C-alpha cells in the first residue's frame, strides 16, 4: 500500500490510498484525506480491504507517517499482520504499488478535466480497468484470480438509446474506459522499456568480502560541493549478509558511526573491491576519512512518542526523532505535537493529564 500525493479537493477528498494484492495484483483505489489519522485509516482499511479480502499476513509499504504510527503498528501486531517497511533510499521494496501508482496517474491524466476537480469520479472506472487488464506477470486479470471469472466489460455498453441523456452518459462511460485501457497499455510499454535499461545482475557478496560504499545517499555538510565528493568510500568488510533481501551490514569506522549512519545497505550501493596492482599503481592507498553526516543546522522532526513519566505533577515524554535519537522532553515542548495526540489515543485517554502514573525505567 502507498499514498499518492495530494490532489485538488474533490467531493471532500484530496488524497489517494492505493492498495495492491501481491499475489493477484488486484488494486483498490481508495480516496482519503490528508488530515486523516491512523485511527481514521483503520476504519477505511477494514471497510475497503478487510471486508472484501480478509486480513493479510503482511503489508509492504513505505515509511509514511500514518503507516509508522504507534497506533497502526500496535493494531496490526494484535491482528497478526506483519508490517514490512521500505528503506528511505530503496523504494523498489514497495515496487508493486509504485508501478500501480504510475499506471493510475497515467490513467487519471487521460480522464480528468483540465481543472482536475473530477478525479474522484474517475476512480471507479480506473480501478475497474486495472483489475480487468491481463497482468504480464501472472498471465491473468486480477478479477479472474480473485473471483474465478472476468466480469462483463463495459465495452459492451449499448449506446443506441432513444433518450439523449442516457445515451450521452453511456457514451461518456465507454469513452472513459477506452481511454483508460489505452493509458494502461502505454504505461506498461514505457515502464518495461525504462526498467530494462537499468537492470543488471546483483553482485555475489559474502560475509568477509571487502566492498566500497556509494556516497550518493550520504549527507554532505552545508557549504560542501556534492560534485567534489568521492563516488565511493571504503573498502569496508561485510559483517552480515542477507541475500534474500539484498541487504548487507558493513563494518563502518567509528567516524561514520558517530555520524549516525546505519551500517545496513542495499546491494545496489556496494561495489566489490578489486585489489590494487602495486606494479602498475605503486604506493596507492585509500584516502583518509571523508566527513559525512548530518549538518548541525539540520531541522529535526519528531517521529513518535514512545513513553511518558510523571515527576510530581509534571509529565514528560520519551520522544523519538526522525534521525533515530531518543530524548525526554517536558509537556511544554510537546503540547503542540500531533504525535502527542496519537500517543494519548494509543493509551486510551482523551488528554495527556489522564495518562497513567508511571515511573521512568
């Protein structure tokens, strides 16, 4: 599942939630609001997905704040569904929904009016078209795999009605379907061509191998030129290998660990070390440590509140920041945070002053 960027307000909705089945490729296009909380999305999820397909074993998504909230995580832990989050710099983990979103946006682009205010009305026909199209991966349409048959296509709509209003509506619906079908075909051809241009075999890496690490996702200090940064740094030893997920844990030096750089990287960011030929390049040594990390002027954002404690009549909260650090903050610094509302809802209270008395661990 994934979210599509905010749209113009249409019928009270301005956000699109795309949910795709990894087995059958059936897609559901669910209109929501950007202001919906995790608790609001749970009810939509039960009504639009669970009601039709039951509870999933696992859910793949990116790290949207709604899907990483404590409420959402705890609920799915109780329901027995495992949440699988993609990493910030490797969205291919959520590739199925990303490809579906590209198809959806291309279909809507062909259907919506120039003022973009009728996108909500086009969602049913777009969803029907996607689920009626034969998947190149499975060889079946999602409708066939879910229901055992392909529903009657709207292409068989009769438009020879003696009533002008009915005829116009039927012709409009048929034209929308034909444009959506053409958009899907164009999207698939283009996506296949672009994806194949960049496909290459993954390097065979094992624990103990020396690899170089790409610097393209490492933060450069303010005032430094990205073009002057070396393409790769290292080499570093592989400590742990997870070839099934193409992830590897590196033995980073202390300087990089102090910059809060996580040691697990995707294989696409690694290059196997080729030993230097001393006869051709004598006395060639790796450069000294290159300074990466987070700039001191970087603005930190609150990820979530994970705990609280009472000190007399004052309450303070255990805050986790987006950069991974944890710190205790007083209520005065947290009272305007949406994360505080989420935490109170998780604890089952209406306000922070009703939180149970708890001592700091």
